[in-house]
């Protein structure tokens, strides 16, 4: 999936993946991480997620990364924020209060940029990537997060072949294959959500579950 795919989705406003409310699973499970207020939280492939505003409201500093400038600008506009901007080799940095979003390629971020991110929240990044790209995402990008970093990963599961992603199904075996080397992962919850996602049923999906994983980067 090349960048043009996502740019076109945002230009066409085909953003069914965007939620018009904060993710309830974030509200429910984030406090269990015990991250101190003021900690910096990394949100990869963040779009214009309301979850970033929620994290900021809880007292966290947020670092998002997003390919689409349309998404970034809409996030700040919709929250009545006037960001300052600066350019770097990573892209354009938009900053307002405790929220910074880098408009650029997530895989280009370096360890120095992520060094103070003691939290990570992935609701829509891993499931947005086909299997061929997930290894690079985990082994390269998330490997640059510091040891001890804690966070939440939210995944979807549905029978392969019943729907063309994204979002793609990522089951428990795939999560462990990707993360077990560098991260301690624990499945906190798995729930059936087919009845609340009519668009999936309309595409012929016969079973749909979401899982919440707690993650902690190992000290290697």
C-alpha cells in the first residue's frame, strides 16, 4: 500500500476508519498502564483521531505521526487549535499545547525523536497495514521506542477473505509473532463487535472481534 492510497482516501473523504467519539476501550484500559501525567505518548498513523485530544486532556503530551496533511490540519481545525509549524528532515511538525503531529512517513522517525515517549497507543496503525508491511512497522519503527515504554494495541479479527482491508485482521498468533521478541504483550480483552459494525456485516463479514493488548518494551 503506497502513500498515494492514503492521500486519495483523505482527499475523497473516504475515512470510515475515523471514529466520531473517543474509543471506549482507550478510556477503560489506559489508566491501568499507570503512566505519570506529563508523560509523552506516541500515536502512530494517527489521522485526526479524537483519542489524541482525550490523552492530552488526561495530562499527557502527545506525539502523533500522520502521512496526510489534510488529516493533520483537520485535527487542529476541529479542536479550534492554531498550531505552530516547523520543518525538519522528518516532515512538517504541527504543535499546539501538549500535542505535536509530524506530517510525514512514520517509518522515517528515528530513535532520537521517540526517546522520551514512555507511552504508545496504536488503535489503527497495525491493522491498517497488510501483512507484508507489519514486520517493518514493528521491527523498525516500534523498535525505536525506549525500553520500558508501555501502551495499548487494539486489533480486529475477522475471517480472512471475507473483506478487503484495510482494516486488516490481526489475530492473537500474529500479535505474538510480531511482538514477542521485543515486547511483553498481554491480551486484556476480546469482544464480539459484529452487531455494532453494520458496514462489516454489509460486506459479508460473518464474525468480527476486537482485542485490547497491553504492551511493555523489554529491557534487552
